[in-house]
C-alpha cells in the first residue's frame, strides 16, 4: 500500500502540470487582448491624429498673400506676406503681426473679415 501511495504522490505533480485546470485562461488570451487594444488605439487615436496633422500641413503649405486666416489664439486677419517659417497677418488697418506658420489654425472664405 505504501508503494501505491508513493507512486500516486509522485504522479500528482506531473498530472497537474500536463493538463491545465478547468478555470485557467488560454495562453493566447493575453496576446489577443493586446492586439485588440492596439487596434482600438490605432483606430481611435493614432489614425485621426495623423489625418488632422496631414490636413494642417497642407493648409500651411497652401497659405498665400490675401488669404483670410484664424490663428490658434483666435485672432483673425489677412495674410500680407508669407516666408518660409513665418506669416505676417494684418489684424486691423495698418496693424501687422508676425506669426509662425504653425500658429495658423484655419483659413476663412474670402470676404469673411468684412462681414465681421
């Protein structure tokens, strides 16, 4: 009887290591969840942000003299001069302010400033 008990005790750890218990998770569960998390992050954060950045880059590249713009600070004005990195905007009669190109947040349709 002692030999049988010793044999059963010796086999118990091997049996428990060989077959996972009924409540244990699959080894693929974590990589699948990480993949789903990355997909959701890409769809909701990364992709829209890169789309907005691309649109802003094309807006800045298309700036030209005479465009009516809105700055990031909310100031509106008419572009009087465009250089490589800066834009000079006329915000009132004979009042010009120099802005970095990246500070321009939107262009307005022609004639908007007269309507304001």
